[in-house]
């Protein structure tokens, strides 16, 4: 779960059309980056995006979650409007069931709720993950165990792990060069 921090403040500060365009750009960038990393976006509501990854893709999911911070900060419309977006991220691991509800795919299971609660516990710029993800996806980040979290519906002794990144994790991709088109002489 990725959530924009201070979105209500932005909604008050910006013209409604600008706010809607900014949130649309944010959601579209998150959808494209998560899908490019092998995830499936199931829900987005206003300023929050929920995505799932298949089992065995934990590392890809964590990289995508961490990359969301830099991607949100680099949105072109935000720069044009003179605002900087910050996100908070919560990620959990486990079994979920997916299916259509009202024409839109939805997910059900404790990891969906847990990721929402971890996201709510995170501050701007933080990524907090569950214990299973903290050890399953090693990468260019430090894992810092958080003090016990009191998460709604999960009790007062939940454990969360903050992933602390020393440098941006968004991959720099070189532009693709197309092979020259060979044409037959007429």
C-alpha cells in the first residue's frame, strides 16, 4: 500500500482541477511502475494504491515499494504546481483471495489489512514491512526493527521493520535503440 502524505492539505491548497490532475498522475505512475515490476494493482482510491505480487516475487515488490518514494517526488505536474509529494508505504506478506467486486478486482485477506495498518504507521518517506518481508528480500537497504506497533485489529504487539535506503532504488534505464528499418528498394 502506497499513500500520499498530506493529501488533504494539498486538496485545500490547490485548485480542484489541479489536485485531481496531480492525483491522477500519481496513481498512473504507481500503476505503471508496479505493473512493470510484475505487480497487479487491485485498488486505488484517491491518494492510495494497493498492489499484489505473486509468491516468489518479494524482492520485486520491495524494490517497487521503495521506488515509489522517488517516483512520487519526481512527478512533473507536482514540480509545475510547486508542490512536492511524499509517500508512506506499508507492505505485508501472505495469502489473499482476489475477485471482481462491482466490476473492479479486489483482494481479501489479512495481508491487505496489515499493509494498510503498516502504511498508516509509517511517516512521510518511510517504508514499513512485516517480518516475513524484512528477511525475504535483501537489497541495498538496512532493516531496522521498529518498536512494537499498536495496529488496529492486530493488537498492541505488532512488529514492523523499516527499510532504510541510502541511495535511490529507482532503476536508471538506458533508452532503447531500435534496429534500423531495412527497406527494399522500390
